[in-house]
C-alpha cells in the first residue's frame, strides 16, 4: 500500500532525518519526503497503518494529515 501525507513546517534540513524515521518503522518498505511539496510518500505493508505513520511524524515534531 502507498499513502501520501502532507507535512506542515518541513524544511530542507529535516527532510532526510524524517525520511530515515519513517523508513525505520516496522512495516514501512520505503519512504520519500519532498520538501518542495511538503509531502511524504510512504510504501508500507499490513504491519503498519496510516494512523501509525501520522503518529511517528507528529512525534518528530510536525503536523501531518493524509492526502
């Protein structure tokens, strides 16, 4: 499954660390964070859900919502 998440307050310096945080979630196959669009694209399997991804992003200090 793939989801797209809008991220508020993202800067260039934080895109790579946030990508690493998302990729570290058990069940995430791949993640990419676009600073230009302020969107994370996350490919994941059944071990994780969108609510978990949103929680991880919020724990990293960003407001997020699914697209």
